C-alpha cells in the first residue's frame, strides 16, 4: 500500500505521494507563499493551472500550501497551492490505472487515476516529478 495526501484543486481531487509532501501550511500564515525553510521556491497554483491559467501564481489566503519535492535539498522542489488538503489515504497499486490518453499537459502532471471513483470522483495522481514548467508556459 502507498500513502497519499489527498487534495482538491478546483473541481479536481488529487493524490500527492505523501513521501514527496515535505510540509503543509495555510496561505494565511505570516510567511510568504514561496518561503520554505530559508528557501524561496516557485509557487504552482494547481487550481489555476488546471483551469488553463498556468501563468498566474497569485495565492488566496484561504488556500493550503504544500512543499513538494524529493527532500529538503531538492533543486526541483516547489510549493503547490491547493484549495484544500482533505487528508491521508492509502491505496493498493491495483486501485490505480495509467492515465488514459488525454492531453499532453495532463500527462505531464499526472500519471495515474483511480480505477473506480472514490466518493463521486476519480482521483488523479500527481507525478513524482511533474513537468510544471512545460504546462505553465502553454
């Protein structure tokens, strides 16, 4: 079984591999959205990116932020802005199937989807190394 952080970005429910979620905090906290452990990381607003507005990086104070990367020294670490972090979820590998042949942008961000709906929706699994730069410049 694999542990995931379940999040929401707009109407999309997402699975973030928990091993890559380094910290979660409220955008309404006193620190700047991209500030994480003495570093300034790029901010990726997933709600805006999935809505086709990837060049915007503004963050609302009611959003939840998550540092996402391999470890604290990861040069490719980013801060993800989500509408909410719902909680933790464990899934068997068989509960996921490869992402169907959809848009190139979707495949650059996600690699799998839940085989069956959980609740009323299928959840998208974020790649371990999403290609945010490629998608945001479209």
